C-alpha cells in the first residue's frame, strides 16, 4: 500500500533521536563512511514494522534475523525491541558504533541478546557463515543497493542466506541505472511482494517481502 512520509525524530549535535515502538532511540552518527549515517529506507522500514500491517507481514517475535549492512543500527534496535534473535552485520570499521548504539538503546528492554558480526559481502561465506549452522527466519536489508562496486557480491550474499523458509525483507530507493540492473538480476532468483511504497518527500522508497525461488 502507499502512504505519505511522517517521521518522528529530532536532531542533537552528533546524534539523532527517534521515537519507535513507544521508545526513545538515540543514534550516534559519524561522517566517515556510508555506513555511519542513517539512510532513509531504514527509517521507512522501522516505521512500517511498528504498524499493525507491518507486524502482520513481518512477525519477528522470537525469530532468527540477520541484518545486512546494519550501519548505525537504527533498524537493528527496532528489530531487537520487536523481540527478535538478531545478528547485525557490516564491515569491521562500522561495528564499534553499531554495537554502541545497539546496546545503549536495547539494554533492559530486549528479549534476546543481539549479536554483531563482521561480514564482507560475497567473501568466504561458506567459511564464516556456513549454511548448515546459520539459518535465519528473516534477512533484512535497507538501502544496500546504491552506487558501489559490490552489487554482484551483494546478490551472492542474499542468495547464500535466503534458504528455503527464509523471508528477505528489503527496502530501497532506486537512484541509479545500476540499481535497475541489480533488480533485473535479482528477479531471476527471487519472488517479490510489494509491502509499501512511500510518497514524497522521500519518493521512490519501496519495501518488499521476498522469497527465494530456488
């Protein structure tokens, strides 16, 4: 379904404060990498998941969840507050800030202890995350498709983690022609259901519920 954008947050120097699930969430940001700022699709998916419709489509309570490209950890915090067994992943230089934000905002509020793990897309996946021992009910990703050189590796990673019985929830804004190329390749392997499409001012963000076709 389609709705208008109405975020709830305010800014403090070096951090942003959000309200999700009736909780104040304070996110420390940085400016040294893409993963150190909050991207709009993360806000969109957080807002969707706290709605009744969102919870009907994405039931995370006591579910095993992997997050790709967790960044500053806003979505990670919301996933944890929804009662999931979360593993949040990103590059090594991102993990310190991610771990800080995740622990600060969920300590005393969480049902399960979240994990933070290093993940290079497409690199030694069978060694670091063997499919036999790393099975997830959900894989979540927001704004992981943009202008970078690792789109092929991202697709390999999505396919690796999306085993039979796994649901991939992906929210993204289409920005570049390369994004469309990725989507065309993606559709060769996955079946997609559109959950939500946002109107202006952040036009073009779409959230999908996805199943591995193979």
